[in-house]
C-alpha cells in the first residue's frame, strides 16, 4: 500500500462514527478541481516505507475508542493490495468506509461480494456525457455505470456525491445525473473549493460563474431519497 498519511481522528468522514481517515497515493482520474492534488500523482509524493505499520500501530492503540476507518485517496481501489489492507483492518474489529471514484468496478465487486466494507461513498463526477471533461481524460463510462449499479444493489450503506464546479457543470448535468441514479438512497452536493486544486487554470475558468446549490438540490430531490448539501465553512 502507498499511503500518504492518516488523520488520527475524524467525526465527519465516516457518518455517525468516530473514525480514523487514511489516505492512499495515486489516482486513476485527473479532475482539475481535486482538493487533494498531492495525492493524485504518486511520482510527486515521497515514499514513506513505514507508514503502513505506523497506521496499524495507531489502530492497535485506539481499539475500543475508534469505531471505524475511512479509506480515501487518491483512489484506493487502484492499490494492488487494497483487499488485503481492508481485511487486516477488519480483523482488528473496525468498521470500514471506502471512498471511491468507481473507476475499478471489478475491485469494487470483489470487495462487496466478500462483505469487506460497511459503507461506500462514490463520487459522481458529472453526467455521463460530461464525464471525460470533468475527470480530465477519456474514460470508459461503462465502468462507472457498473460501479453505480453494484453499489446501489449491494445492500451496503452508501452515498453518492458530486463536487459542484462552476465552469465544469451546469444545472442540466444534475438533471441527467438524477435520472441516471434515480432511486439512490443518499446523494450529496459538495461545494467547490478553488483554493487548493490540481489544475490552477480552473480557477480562471470558474471566475464569475456560480451555481445555486439549493436550486440543484431541488432538481435532485425529484430522483433521490435523501439529498444534502456540504458547504465549506
């Protein structure tokens, strides 16, 4: 596992649980609005050989105090040993939440079938037609659609979420997303943070452009059971 670090305590990353968040290095997408740009390009991140054992040492010391672990990135499912990593966490008695972009449906399918996670949060980057533009490269949308279907039919607690980016998204994109994931349990709109992102040029593209999150929520309410807004304070 290539880990970029871990946050020892979080009350927000794993809904309703006291948890630790661990960050994996490397990503299959190049979203210009990514707020963890240092984790996207592994060649730009120093290899910390002892990070994995340091992380598990932390967990061993927090048994009985922490309830769960949130695995995020980067993109955790591109890690070749992600399944073994999750199994090791579970053997210690912790609940596991996995954050994913859905780019590796075969890995997600294995994780779901083996019942290795208790919660999955998947980013929906845009409408199907707008995906390549949003993620910064061409990608097979069939893989994303498969991941969405797997999660919705998994029986595992889950949420979908989209970072709303003026200049990348339009209200029409959310109408299309709503129709696509109609019937989903939970969906969140996340406020775009331009201060620390992968593509600095995107700041210029979004200047003077706004999208009303409350109006978009009304669009999504037609299709999704629970819709929320996550704003930055």
